[in-house]
C-alpha cells in the first residue's frame, strides 16, 4: 500500500482532464473484486479509467494498488476519486467532471447476509445509488452518449421459479440486497425505455477469484483449507452446506460486462457457467487441493446432518468443517443455475474456467498468503512455515 496524494479530479478543485481520443470509463466499486479486474481489462484495451473510492480510515485500495499512477505524471490513465453511492451531489459532480463514455456501476453493499443487518443502508447504496448515477447522466445531458452498465445479480431470481434461470425467468428476491438490486435493475430498464439511454443490466451469477472478499463462502473455505492444510488452523464454521451456486471466475465475467456495454443495442444479459454445485462439494475440492499442495492425499468424510453436520479429514478424523446456524440466512436462495445462451449468441461470451480450476487457483493463492503469514509470525530468527501435521 502506498501513502499516495489525494485522488485527483475537479471534485477536489483541479482542472478537468483534457479530453483525449481515448475512451473514458467511470467505474464505481473499483476497489472491489470485479472493479479491480475490470479496471485492468479497460486499461489493457486503451481506456482512461476513473474509479470511485470511498474514504476510509485506513488504506482500502489493495486490489488496485498495482494500477496506481502518480497523478503528477504526464499520461495518467488511472485515476481515483473520492465518492459514495449515497451522495448524489458527489456523483453528479463526478460525472460532470469525468464526462465518461461508459459508466460501470459496480459499487454496492454486496453481502447478502449483511443486508439483513443493514437493510436500509443496502437499499440506499445498492438501489437508490444506481438511480442517482443514472439521473446524474440524464440531467447532465449525457444520456445520448454515455453508456451505462448495472451490476445486476442472479440473487434477483431468489426462490427458484424455474431452472436454469434466463433473462425471461421471473424474479423473486429473497433478501434486502436482492430487493435493492431489483429496484436498480428496473430503474436501468426504465431509463433505457424512458430516455433512450444505452443502459444495460448484466445479470451475473456468482463469480469468484483470489481477490474475492474473505467473508463470501468460497474464499472463506479456500482460506481456511489453506491454513488447515498448513497446520495453522483447525476448523472452519459454515452455514448452509446444501446451497447450490453457479460459480465462475470474475476475470471471465468482467469481459462479459465490457461486451455488454460495447454491444450496439442495450439490453439485459445473463452471464453464468450453466453448472451448479453445493457448498459442500466446493469444500471437498478446496480441501483436496490444499492437502495435495502440501503433499498429502486427504479428503473430507461427512457425518451428521443439518446443524450437526461435520466434515472430518480422512487421515486423522479431526473435524475441519462444522455447521454454525448463525450463518444461516432468514430466507435462503437454495439453487442458482444460469442459462447464458443469449450472451453466447449475441455477445460471443463464454466462461473459460471450471469451478474445480477456480477452487484450485484460490487455494494456491491462499496457501501462499498463509505461508507468508506463518513466516511473519515466526519472526526473523525462525522464519520457517511450521510443518503440516501428520
Ligand atoms: P465487492 O464487495 O468486492 O465490491 C464492492 C465495491 O463497492 C467495493 O469497491 C466497495 O468499496 C464499493 N462500495 C460499497 N458501498 C459503497 C458505497 N456506498 N459507495 C461507493 N462504493 C461502495 O463486490 P464484487 O466486486 O464482488 O461485485 C461487484 C458488483 O457486482 C456489486 O454490485 C455486486 O453486488 C454485484 N454482483 C456481484 C457478483 C459476484 O458474484 N461477485 C454477482 C452478481 C452481482 P470498499 O472497497 O470501500 O468496500
Ligand atoms: P451469495 O454468496 O449470497 O450467493 O452472494 P455467498 O458466498 O455469501 O453465499 C453463497 C451460499 O453459501 C452459503 N453459505 C455461506 N455463505 C457465507 N457467506 N458464509 C458462510 O459461512 C456460509 N455457509 C454457507 C450461503 O447461505 C449461500 O447460500 C454473492 C454476492 O457476491 C452477491 O453480491 C451476488 O449478487 C451473488 O453472489 C450472485
């Protein structure tokens, strides 16, 4: 992390960036998993990228630090601006200053379980936030030129009405998060129809990566599996192991976002892998990959049921996964399985990573992280990772 100067932009009183021939994108949520991959993709495609970041009491730009450029340099193509989706004056000023060709609205309180604890804030940031941005584009007279992408979600389908879920499947949101995203979805459709804006929804099924937030289930599992395989941790507590998700790789999905925005006509597209897996199966892959990486052929044996279910390692019988009902949700989304055939047909988009490859990549990353952690805590005089337990 770097102690960098304040983010630039006329919001801070600086002169607006001179208009260049380069396409210019504004990415909200740039410090998140998807924002960081999208910023990389857009920079590689020659864009100038402006990202919205929140003020925090400590550094919160880990995922984009490698893209940082000193704002005093001549040819700066990546700039961060302070802002918040709950502050419309800030968003209007930002859109006015940047005058983006493309806006990717990825910012959100994105944790479904947390949305039950903070329903009003989630509605404000995730639902009304999208409206604020759409309306900023409209009132600044940019509706005819600026393209808009809304990060919509498979959570909109909620209670499975049909599977696989496609653009024509009815929505049935099951959380404050999903209800807020439903509002944002329809405001995007409405601004497209009412004002002729090139405004689109990507209805994205779960996508993960080594940059996934640590409290989402896949990353929680891969981090725990890595530490358990290294012997620095014993158990991970999880909620509903029967939930089924259609998991893909975030890098593939940001490519889909860009294709949606570049498509001639705006619309709504599902991005998914077309394969669904239980949380339990993801655990099995992650633990097998973590133990294999430290040279052990260890699996998980499941016993018990529901709240009493335990996953034991097959060599020692020690419990490595336990269920804690505290992680159950008041209303659960049991089954997500997407049909992305419209995206394949119209956008030429197809996922490239299987869920097993995804689990293995995340575990490899988390093993390296856990080893660094273990070395750091061992201190300089004994900078060795402890040997994995027998
Ligand atoms: P993350 O949680 O990793 O990132 C969310 C981003 O939004 C972060 O940059 C966060 O900032 C920012 N943010 C949160 N609240 C505000 C706010 N009030 N004002 C400004 N910025 C804010 O999510 P993902 O990258 O995984 O997801 C990106 C988007 O796609 C989200 O809208 C999510 O709901 C949606 N989505 C995600 C899917 C997935 O599987 N990943 C699937 C479908 C949709 P900070 O870093 O400071 O917290
Ligand atoms: P989700 O992702 O709710 O699908 O939303 P998450 O990884 O949080 O949960 C997936 C499933 O796993 C079950 N689960 C647990 N979940 C968490 N977080 N922690 C646990 O310990 C645990 N145990 C079991 C959950 O109940 C759920 O069924 C993600 C987010 O990225 C959203 O922003 C996005 O819109 C959707 O994916 C598509």
